[in-house]
C-alpha cells in the first residue's frame, strides 16, 4: 500500500484532543498510584523498624504455582477439611509468615518470645515473666505513642507558617516537599517534629504559640527586655499583649524611632539579624543642614569608618523642597551605622526614623502603638522573600 504524504493524511492520522486528554488522565492516575504505593511501602518499612522487625517486600515473595485442570497434585500427608482443603498448622511460634508480612528481626523481643514458645510457666503453674535482656515492653505500645504525635504533612507545612492547608497540599503533590531526604507526594503522609522537612529546599519547623508583634517605637525607650537602671523599655509598651515572652529583633537606639519587630521565634530572629541574609532597612534621616549631592554619592560608593568600609544600597532626598531630610536604604546591621555615616561626613543627626524593616512598615500603626503580624507577613518573613532582601551583588555593581 502506497504511503500517503498529503496534508489531509497528516491531519487524519493526528491524535484527537479527546485521545490526548485520556492519555494524560491515564498517566496522571498511574503517577498517583505509584506515589501511593511508594508511600505505603515507606510506612510499612518505618513500622517494621519501630517494632524491631525485618520488612519483607511482598513483591519479592514468589507466589506458589497454580494447579491447572490437567495436573493433579501429589497426595499429601497433611490433614484436610471436609471441603478437601488442607488444614492450616496450629497457631504457634513455628508457623510460616504470610506473604507481605514481616518477620521478627534476630535479637528482638518478638523473636525471643517465638523462640521460647510464648510465656513460660513457673512451679505454681502460672505464666512466668519473660527474661528477655533489656526492656521487655512490646514495641507496639511505643508505636502507638509515636502515632499520637504524628500529623499529616500538609498540616505540618501549614502550621510552620509557609502557607495555608490547601496550598500546602499542592506543594506536596508537586513534589516540592521532602521528608528526611525523600520526596513525598501524599499530603496525608504522617510526620513528626523529629523528621527533617524541607519545602523548596528550605527547612521548616513546627511553630506552637509563636507571636509576632510590630511596634512603632517612640523616643526614650530602650530596645531591650529589661534595664538594670529601671529605664523604660519597648516591652513596657506591649504589656498585656501576650502571655508569651517576646524579645526585640535587632536594636534601635534610644532616640531612634520607627519599625521594630518583637517575637518568641528565635530561629526567625536569628535569620533577620544575620549579616549573610542582608535584610533591607530603610531610614528617614533629618539633619542639621542640607546634604550635598557629593556626599550622597560618597555614601553610595562607600566610606571607611573606624570599624571598616560601609556603603549604602541607595540614598536620596526624601523631600524635594528640603535637602535636610534624606532617605537611606542599607543592609548593614552594625551599631549606630546610619548616625555614624552622616557624622563622619560632618552632619548632626536631629532625628532618625526607621520606616521599613524587611517587608514591615509602620503604616496604620501610630507612634507607641503596636499590632500583631498577619499570616501573609509571617510567611514572607519566614521564607526571606526577595522583595526585602538586598539585590544580588552583580545587580548592585551593574
């Protein structure tokens, strides 16, 4: 038969849309089934390990050959039932394991009981206690205790502050969540706080009763938990806000005002203050005299202070009518760094107000007032959103 090469034959032989969709559905079902099977096998392995048993993969157990109608089985000495079926052996330690089951590992308590034939009897005829070395408690009790502390993976991701439950389920299905190094595709897969869980390569941790407070700090308050001299601290401004013990993230000078975060989340606080993350901070600086364009250029290109070189990410006039007020963006967390930059250039700082820290601003928060962060703000902080991190060095130097 001559092969057709006209355009119509190409169109006619092309797969129809319905066929393509059906093939896609079948592939999706297969992937889900494979992921479900992998999850079940992993759970079975963990359960066997917790009980001190050796896992036997049911796929590797050869099924007995089925008798055909043309072949007859050889006579057996085993007792048979009325229906002619062989009677199973009495329950005991020596019975063979069923396909897909697990057998006790050598040295485990269950193996010890099987070898001894169950409980032994003392002289009075009562069951004697096992003399297994170590703790003879059945591992099933430990396993039950462990199960109580397990929660679904999507719930764990959501409670760590990454996203909501539905979004967490989608992240799991897309293979963006790993548990102890393995990709998990089942949102209901059970995990505990002992597991190492990564979302998009970043570790997450279950947070309980975490508190995040944004304060618009006024003057004359110390950024510390307590003061031996009895001076006012920022904690005095949030009294009664929470029963949890919270601490300020980073420091603001006594006379510096503006955005300040207080939390009991030590891991997040460490990230926000660590120099390697280069978290963005923006200040509004009021000076005693107009700042020259030359000095603004020097601040961006960098100056050398007594503790080393420092350069702002950007700087400019905050008010077109007055050159005494300047906005400066900087990622350095060195002590009194903004004041020292302008003092080095011969200016006297009259007022210093932090208007942004990471993605947090003092919008709708009056001076001396505070509010709790919402879920979205917490998620952005935890995942170190790029919008409030310093630009890549290549972009800065370009």
